[in-house]
C-alpha cells in the first residue's frame, strides 16, 4: 500500500469518500473533522456483491488496530452466529447493486 497515496487522499479527498483497495470488501474512508477530532482516514469493512460494489451503504468502521482486535474477539462468540442464523430465517432477502467502472483502487 502506498503511504504517499493515502497521505494525498487525506489532504485532497472529499469527506466521506470511499477508496477501493485490492482486497474485496476493504475500503479506506475519509472522515470529516468532528468536535476535537481532526479529519482522518479509517478502514471500512463492507462485503461486496458480484459487481464489486459494497452491499451496505456503510460498513463496519475501524479507526485503529486495537478496534480491530476488539471486533475479532466479538466475532468469536458462538452465540453471535446462532443469533445471525435466526435473523437470516426471519428477515427478508436483499437485492444486489451494480458496479461503476473506472474507480481508483489502492493496492494492499
């Protein structure tokens, strides 16, 4: 991954812009400043469909390595899988979205 490319994206990218990476479902997102927090880049995890576009409007936002470790712990719980299985059987299905061509991709 190019640190220079990310630095440029932080300086010149529009707020809430999502940059593609070479890993499907992993994006870099530019957040606007909020209260005392400056503008910064975060990782967004958002599964992609067949078209390569994110399935959700917003995915899981990770601001640091420690947040990633916290979520890894949560995903280990067996009861989470059981709960999601029940929700899958209760909730209706969702349709896929089409992909735009020519988007910039950052290599990881």
